[in-house]
C-alpha cells in the first residue's frame, strides 16, 4: 500500500509498528533490525524525527534483547543518538538503552548518567 499510493511520509511509522509489534511473532527478532534502520532512514528523509528516534529506541531494545555484542551496539547507538538529539521523549528512550549498555560494559563512572 505504501508503494501503491507513494506514501513516503507514512513509511517510517508503518515499518516501525510492523517490526515492533508484529514481525517478531513469526520471525526471529534479528529480522527486524535491518527494516527498523530502513524505517529510521525513511524518517530522516521525510523529516519524521520523532518516529525516527522511536526506530533507534526499538533498534536498541531488539539488539539488546537478542544479545548483540555490546561494544558494537554501543558504537552504533552513539552515532544515531547524535542524529536524533532534537527528538524529545523518543530520544530519551533511546538514551536509556544507551545508558544500560554503557553500564553493562562498564564505561561510565556514574551508572545513572552517561555524561
């Protein structure tokens, strides 16, 4: 439907919701990672910063839940967090996951703040 109606502005939201709530019931959660990043990119292209930030939050959640290598996941999140810094609540959710990862790898002095 997205392609049929050329609904580029809805791609980010639609792909996020599908990969966040539906796909993992039929496929392994790792199958959601690439589509979530594609949804994030779509949000960046169409100016949907808020849902792009939700994509990064969900990417962190799924990556952490499935046991991705923490150093690699932390590097990726650092890059994306800079891009979504203007998003309010959605960006803060992603920052919470970043903090958890930093705590797990022992890269912070204060476990409540990464900065």
